[in-house]
């Protein structure tokens, strides 16, 4: 009985210390919630590319859950001493710099 009571006390103490709040570091200014703004359509016309869910693939299949789309940059971009001309955009919003127009084989399903 004492062992069970002690275990329950340890679990309660551990839950009391644990917090559900995540700390987000921002380099320049604290994040701000922006609201009460009207909805605006994505820009369209010359020079604008909008990708749909069918554009995100993991070779050779469309994968709207974990897929990538490769985009050519309009300028050479130097990062960490290497010049890149392409990026792979993940459907979740992450990007990866690429040397060429192909996503590395380790990332395709």
C-alpha cells in the first residue's frame, strides 16, 4: 500500500513539473499574432508560381502528405559557402537547398 501511494505521489509531482508550453526563440522581435485583416488572394500573373497538392511528389507518386516540389531560384543563392540554384519545398513548408533539379534519393519514398 505504501509503495502504491509513493508511486502515485511521484507521478503527480512529475505531472506538476511538466508544462505544456513550448518556448520559441525569435532572433529579432517577439512573435505577434496578426488578426482582423481581410482575406487576400494569392498574387497571380507573370512571375508568380502557385503549386497545387498534385505538384508535391515522392518519386514517382504524388504525395500530398510528405512530398516535395523542386523550384529553380531566379538567382544564385549562396548559403554556408555553397551556391545553390534550386530548392526543394516540402508540403509542410520546409525547404532544402539543392545543387541540381533532383531531390536526393534518401528523401524520396
